């Protein structure tokens, strides 16, 4: 009985310390980003990844804007998206936003 309790406690601790991906976290980030991208001329948001390490989360994603947008305007979008995620996702420790600028007439 003591051994089983030790295994349960050990397993729970190991799960909390192991780098794991969380679908609920990714959905929360997608919702936070979606609210802003509708009004910011963002072409797409891709590859949202979120990882928990212990009780804190780290998030990264790629955002695509038109190449015609100035660098300062594109950088402002990145900053605002990062702030939106940090504000709306309480467990989030840090956000990395990768900026991609694409030609206006580019197609996927």
C-alpha cells in the first residue's frame, strides 16, 4: 500500500515536471489571438504550440502579414498579439511570435 501511494505521488510529480503539450492551452491561445487578428490585417496565424513545464506555460506561433506593411507596423502587431496572449492566458509565462511577411499576391 505504501509502495502504491509512492508510485502515484511520484507519477503525478513526474507528469508535472515533464514538458507536455496541452490542447486546452492551444485553444485558449488561438481564441486570444483570433480576437485581435480580425482587426489587425493579419493574413494568418500558424503553428500554435503551447507547452507546460510544471505549472507555467510557454507558447509560440507564427503570424503572417503583408510585405507592404511597414516593419514598425508589423512589429507592433507582434507586440500586441503577445500582450493579448499574456493577458488572456493566465498560466502563460512567455510568448514567442515569429513574424512572416508575404507578398500581397502570394498564394499558399
